[in-house]
C-alpha cells in the first residue's frame, strides 16, 4: 500500500461534485417518565433538538472530512427547511453552488423522536416523484457550468427521492465523458440500469439482486460472478465495486477481480456506511490507486463508521491511524 501521509495529502487537492437526493435529518430527544392519558403512548419531555445533513449531503460530509472540496448538487424546496439545509451545508464547509431551490418542490426532512435513547417514532416529510422537466434542465445546466470550473469526479448518490431521473443521469454522464471526468455511482433500484458508461458502479448485494431482478446465494462465487458479468454487459462500466456486508467487498476491472474480507468490528449501526464507502472509493480513484487498494481502503472506512450509532462521517485521523496499523 502507498504511503499513508501521501494518500491524505493527495485527497486534500481534490474537488468532487455530489449529485443526488439531499435531506435534513432532524432529532427530537428527551426523557420518558409517563404514558399519555390521551392515548397509550409515551410522553417525551423535550430536552434537545438537532438537525443534521442527510442523504447525498452525508457523502459530501465524508469528502470534506478527508480534506477534499465537496460541491453538493440537488433540487430542494424553496422553503424554510431548504434554507436551513443550505445554512448547514455552508456551516460544514460544503459548497451549495449546485443546489436548485424550487417552489414546486418540498425539502425532504426525516424527524426522529427519541425517548430515553430509544427511537420511538420517525416522521418523514418528503416528495418522491421525479423532478419536473424545467427542474431537470436547470440542474443539468447548473452542474455543467460547475464541471467546466474543474471537477475531478462526480458522484451519483441516489436515494429514490426524484432528483436523479434517467434523463438527468444520462445527460450528466455524457458531459462527464466529454470532459474526462470520473463518474461513480451509489445506486438504487428505480434507475439501476440507467448509469451506462460510468467509471465505477457500487451497489450492495441486495441492490445488485433487485436491480437485475435475480436471486442467488453466496455459498459459492459462481452465481454471484455471473450476476456481475450480467451487470457489466448492461452498463459497460469500467469498475464494479460491490459491498457484501459481513463478507467484505468485491471489486472488478476488466479481467482483474478481488475479494477483500471484512475486518472484525463491533457493529453498532450500518446506516451511512455506503456513503462513506463511495466517498473514499471515489477519492482513491481520483489519485490513481489500483483496484485492490481502492477496495481495501474503502472497506476499512466503511467498517469504522459502522462502529458508531447513527449516520456519521468518517474521521480522517482515525482512518489514517487504522491504515498505518494495518500496514505495519
């Protein structure tokens, strides 16, 4: 593996655009001491309110944590929650130049009510239909201008909330190909096969099965590798990178393929691990690392964030220390 200090120094010079569904993760926390007399539900005595970046914005948080420059690109509502989301982006050092606010759109907010450190309820305020034709044109034009200013890679981060339509995906891939910009994808089922010609495609095992509408077991590798070949025949992508949960990760470029086992971890929460993996893999790709090292570093980073509760981004110093420990 390359010099760890050099690795992070090279990350720091990269500018990455993240395109996809952004959201606010809101938390209402308090203690529960009694049941309501109005209905058999707990009463939460509110002690703390918190708002965090979620969805594709968490990918941007991971990039910034590793020293890169992140530009978030999405369509959100022209509403209070949208304004607050932009405020938090700026507070976190993430560029909001790619954000389009629309009067016809609602900003996605997921509110979790937590009593005695246990989640009691989640309230989703969201709009999941595809963005309209004008919004699609506006976001593509906005991103095209950003790409002209010098971007090292573009990450598609799909949460099935309507921003990444087939048309938006295909137009942006074409623009990136013309400008020699790397493209990486963390997909969802709806437009799974729309990402034709991307550099790196990163589903998890469940998404691979759903996206191809096939079922197989991982008892042997034959059926799995056949599915990978099917995927690549449809997408014509350069690199396939699949997270396999407790089995680690798989990566393939042309005829070169690697399985990287998972590290033993005390798993607290797998939420957000995919965001970390795509962020780290993209940065590794931009500095020209071979696929074995891309898989090893991204796999390590994804495991580290699983040790913490909630959606969290990778900690730069922790990842650096772990890489040094493993290298030695």
